[in-house]
């Protein structure tokens, strides 16, 4: 296992342990020691037999009303980063083969492109991918410190060495105008590459991050070409950085001093203490910055004008995602990972351990969480103790997604599938709040009602109440225990009463409470803004 693989194992192993079940060797399994190995002639041979179910998939592709999955023809490819082109074709990387693959959603046909430059039996996490206007697909490769270019015209690969100094890990990649931007997760820098260069004479511009010994995570570019990204230390906090790239590049071009002080071109905002692991970053159409926190169930917005952060929370993960057969999971979390925005200004993110693709509408303050049906039980506490595992238990490790109009394409790293969410389909119910906001003082309580209206022609069974808060001192209790599981008859409405309580030790501020209904295939909720005076 190389040093980067080990770091990723430790990092992801740590955050999975905090949710209640230790998962070792997540990214890179140990080398096979047994000589008694059944070869399949497929990429599954890269894994020991006892780990193939864990990494290669646990069953056939599944679908719901909102989610459709497709099985990749080659076994055990470990699909990761994903993007769509201008014709709607879906491109994704295969971390267990080194190949790029294409899926035609009209013909429902996969094409996997052999990579003659890839070492036999090699594996690498390929976190970043983008499609360029010239018809090339660019993607990152952490194991070999590389950036790859694939020409969709002549179907050829070109490997470009990434500037590695110490422990580099090229991660996310965006083709932005005449340049490619890459964050170096462990190398703690942003790197700029001219995609028109070719051959061995590749020039990079690398910008070191302002916080030493931290990681440089996901990034986004605003309408003024400023780059927003985060620097953080694991479970120790960090900063949101605004980098004035135009000012910096113009000054570099017109100056003989190539060692310009970085602080002259950046603004730094301290992250709130509740935000520990901001991987995903996105700039919305209104200029707000959105960050996904991978060690909680929260995601955050940042207003550049007021420099204020607002914390949002997801619904709790379904029990089926983590199983909890040993009872060790005390506080399951959803782990929002990457974040993007769509053409309607909605915020889209993946919930790694809730097995969801989620859409938040800032205008209506609503959240829709689409549940992905495929689950791998080897990534949850799913063992019944009798040697068998629970049905419909685990997670598919949905590590990336791509927004294409009203469709959201995603990969399932340990189920060997790709899938798509169709957000244009009508939802089965609607939430109407009695008020969008409420103001209370510490120690006060107030009743709060909302109406759930069915929009379905059939009865909605197995419905349960969603109540999530961003603070322990702000609690919401249902007035009736029967709300935990109930049936909503077709074309009917249901009044739900709750009591909102603010404890005496509450900190003044503005907070969000999520209220809604969880169904097996989708969760539908709205946010109430609570002001504590």
C-alpha cells in the first residue's frame, strides 16, 4: 500500500469508525497472501476472494420510481468520478482498471476504453473528472501523481505527470475556460494547468494554501473568477479561502518577482466550530458558497456579503443503511460529501452513509433526499450474528455525481453500478409549514404545526416523521408518538403537531430545524428558521 493509499484508508476509516462501525482497508485491501486463489479473468482478481463481495458488488442493479441503476458489464471496476458531455453521454473513471468508460443513456450501452498505459493489476482513486470543449475528458489519478487526458475523437490516452512534492494527492479537477484547476488534497495547494499544452513540456502554476500542514479540499469558481476552497485539519477546524486568481495572475504576468506574497490575493474566513470536514464546495447562482461536511449530517451556506455561515441538516439515515445489529451505532450520520448546483439554483449533494442523492432548494427552503436502492452489506453493521446478513442493508459508497439538467448521474463504488435520479418526476407528498420562522428566548417553548398532503393516487405506507435540528439546545418533540410511523391515505392531508423547545443554555443566533416525512424511496422536508434571542 503506498503512502497516499494509507492516508486515505486512515482518513476514511476514522470517519466511518465515528459513526459506529470500524471499516478497515476501505480504499486499498491488503495484498493477497494465500496461494489458493480462484482467478476469474476479470478485475476482481485484484482483490482477495474473501473481499470480492465487499469491493465488487453484492447483487444486480435495482431501481425505484425516482432512481434507475445500470450494471457495468465488466465485473469489479469500482466506478468513481463521473461527468456528462454536451450530448448527454455519461463518462466515468474505473479505479480498479485504469479505464475511462462511457454510457449512452438513450441506447443504454456501455463502452469501456482500454488504457494501454495502465500497469497491470494497478488500482488508483480517481476523484476528479471534467469534459473539455475540444472533446477530451480529463481526470486525476492519485496513485501515480498523474493527470490523464482522453481524446474522445481518436480514443487515445495521454498521461501527464502531476507536480509532486512530498505527499501529493491530485483530487478534484475542473476545466475552467483556458485552464484546468486541480486541488492537491495532501499537497496543500491549488494547481493550474494549460490544457493546450502537450508532450513532456508541461508547465504548471501551483498556489500554496495559507494554512500549513492542512489539506486543500474541494473548490469552486465564482462569476468574478475568484476561487473558493477550504483548508482544514482533521477534526480541528479550518478556514474558507477566497483566492483572487485574476489579480494574482495579472500581477505575476507583469512583475519580475515570481514570489509574490499570497496573502495579498486571498481573504480568509474562519470556519464555524461545527464544520470539521468540508470536502465539497460550490458557488450558487446568487453568489452564496455551499460546503458539505463529511463528518456530520450537515451542510453549510456562506454569505460573502455578511460573512455569515448558516448550518443545515439532513434527515437521519434509514436504519437499513447501517443495520446496527450490534447496537454500536448511537448517532448515525449521513455524511454529505460533494456539492454542486443545478440550472434551477438548487443545491445537489451526495450523502455517503445515508445512500442518498439530495436536492436542496434555497428559495423554498426544502430538501428532497432520493434513496438509492442498491446497498452492499459489507459496509454496514449488517451481520445478524448467525452468519447471514440482513436484506437491503449497507451502502453502495456513492462517491460522486454529475448534474445534467434535471437528471443527476452517480457512481456506486462498491456495487459496480452507475445510476440516475430523475428530479422532474412529481413527488408523492407536499409539506406546508404553519410558519417559515419562529423567534424564542432561552427557556421558552412553542407549539408548531405543519400539514402533510398526499399527491399520490395510492396510499403511502411506511411513512415516518423527520425531525432534525442543528443544535442540542433546540429540540422538537412530536405531540403524538404515532407520528413515528404512519400511513398517509391517497389525496389526503395530515396535520402534525410538535412542540419546539429552547433550553436555558441556548446560544443566541439563527438556526435551522428540518421537518418532513420519510418514505422508503424518498424523504421530503422543509426548514424552519428559528431565531434565539
